[in-house]
C-alpha cells in the first residue's frame, strides 16, 4: 500500500521536468483515468443488463457514452490538457474518435460474448483492452 501511495503522490500532482518524465506522468494519469472509467463502465453495463433488463449492446452503448463524457473531462483537464482546437471542434473530434472506439468495442464485445460464448464480464474486459490502444493513440495525436 505504501508503494501505491508513493506512486500516486509522485505522478498525480507532479509537474514533469523532462519529455520522458512528462510521458510517464501522462501515461500514469491515462491509466488511472482509464481504470476508473473501466470500473464505471462495467458497473453501468451490469446495472443496466441485470437491474433494468436492457439488451447488453444497448447497455454497452449507454454505459460507453456516459463513461466517455467522464473520460473527456478528466482527459482534457488532467491527462492531456486542452487541445489546440476550439472547444466545439475539440468535442466534435473527441466524439468522432469515441464513436470509432464504440464501434470497436461493440464488435469485439459481440464477438466474444455471442459468437465465442465467453462470460459477459470477460468479453467486456477483452473488448475494452482492444479499444484502449485506439483510445490512447487517437486522443493523444488527434484530439488533444
């Protein structure tokens, strides 16, 4: 627990002094933001599927949308900083990137859950891991 506390203290509020350190801090913040986003995504997905009895793809769409609003705010203000575009254009580009990510996520979720018959949580986890690579690269180089 001490190691985790020290890691958070080092990377959460720290102003990086070199490009290498900047990338480490940014990646740590991205992973922390992504981890909390994933937890919220799974919580919403299962809540909508199990408690509201929505179809898993509709639930995934709703959860993905809410989580990406949350993720946008953290990404803009904490992980990457504001982009070089005006806010409206940045939001448009962000949600275009998110729409592609949603497509990737839906396709792989459906493939693993329906076609391969894996558990919904495992299917969601694998689909999210695949989508994370797209999200980091596109948000870093296209959005912010």
